């Protein structure tokens, strides 16, 4: 029986010599050969997820049943638990919607001078807010009277800070200024609005455009005016919400761009306190137009023009434009204002 159930194999030549008590090597075959079979689990989409028997079978082999959930079933379970849906790699960085293209319209016009009634481009929307025409008209009327020539602007060089559409500087050239420097940081506004306005009015040859921040322009002020020195007029019409007027006026008062005979025009919002002086200059006018305020600083000699036309206070509520050449006659405590309405 022993010889029938065993096989005698002689020692192999490549094995080391066996001990004396191992003369033969016996190989006993297993009664049942051990074979491994792959675990196959069939999941039908129409039959739900899986039965409890299949879950126990997966756990028996060290597998988690949730790894075999269909995507729809996984999303439903996450919604029930209040969990966040996991994004695919393609959805981690969604594309931001493109902003609509910026467009322009012609709602502004030049009020006086050689380019009177010429239409000017301005951007649609509130990102660029040009000076209102009634404020612009009042500004130049006050400056003309303060300069001693109510009919036209005293010749000189103008610096237009936060120029935007360029309506203030273009008005200055139209009324007699020899040169205007425009400071605007938005390249699109410069290309699509400011430069076309200068070309349309024919003032491009007497204009200089600086595409730079106003703060940087003032910090490097000595490089910009060159040999011409300070400007005769400076207009400041900044965005209300992004400007500290105290810092801005302090920077202007110490700038070489401002001389002893310079006029400074500042548009500021309601509720902002403005000083009575700016360096060598004193406040010669402070006006209110609804929610917009206008302050004008000038040399001390311009205050002596009071009897011939300096307006020193008040507010305007009329909607229709009118000339604010106001002639003040002081007699004791009596102040009389006479507005010239024939110029419109």
C-alpha cells in the first residue's frame, strides 16, 4: 500500500548531498488541488444597489460596499447626508463669465469757445463719471472772472488730473488755454474715449496724454512739466470712493506743479471737509450742485476781483443750465447777487 501511494524520486544532481537519514524524497500529492477563482459580482442598474448578501460577501473579502456604488446612488446618498458633491478635476476651476464689452455714447458737449457744441464720447456705465455740464460751466465762468477776463479764459497751461473723457481739459483748450496735460490711468478710456475726443475737436496737437496713476504722476512731478515749470490751472475730478482728499490736497500743496498764481479746481462729494487754503493758494469759491461740491483755490490777488465778479458761496438747485457770472456788491451787511442769464 505504501508503494502504491507514494513515488520514489532519486536525489537531484543540483541539490547538496542529503544527510544519511534522508535517502529518499517523498512527494505526496494533495487529494484536492487548491485553485483561486476571481470574485465576480454583478450589479444591475435596474435592481437597485445590492442585496445584503452581496454586501457581506464584499466585506468578507476586505472590500467596502460604497466603493461599488453607481454614481447616481452615491450622489443621492451624499445629498441625504448633507455632504458636498465632489467636483471632477475639470470642474475644480470653472471659467469666470466674461464681462460685457465696454461701449460709449455721445451725451457730453463742449459748452463754450472755439469747439462749442461739439459732441464728446463718454463710456456707458458708472466706471467713469465725467463732470456735469452745469458744474463745468460754473467752473469756467468763475475762473474767467477771477482771471480778470469774463469773456474768455486767461491763457495758460492746464493739468487735468483723473481726466477720463477729457471734457474739462477740452473745455479749457476751447476757451483759450495753450496746452493741456491729461492724466488717466485706464488704457481703454485713453484709446477709445479720450484720444478720439481730442481728434474730433482738433486739439490733439496741443495735448499731452499721460497713461499713469495720478499718485505716480505727482510723485515724479519734476519729470513731467519740464522747463515750463508749474501749471496755470489744475483740475481734480477723482472717483469719490477711492481718493483720500486730505492726502491728495497735501500732495498738491507741496508739488512743484502748483505755483503761486495757479488755480486749482476740485470736485468733491457731499460731507467732505475741504481746507480754506492749499499751500500758497486760498479758497475763492465753494459751491454745491446737488450731491456734488466744487471748490476753487486761487492766488490771493484773485480775491480782489470780488467787486468785478468773484462768487464766494451759495448753492444751485435749478436743473436748466445758466451762467453764474455773479457780481457782488457789498454795502454793509447787504450782499446782492445778479446772475447773467443772457449768455445762454
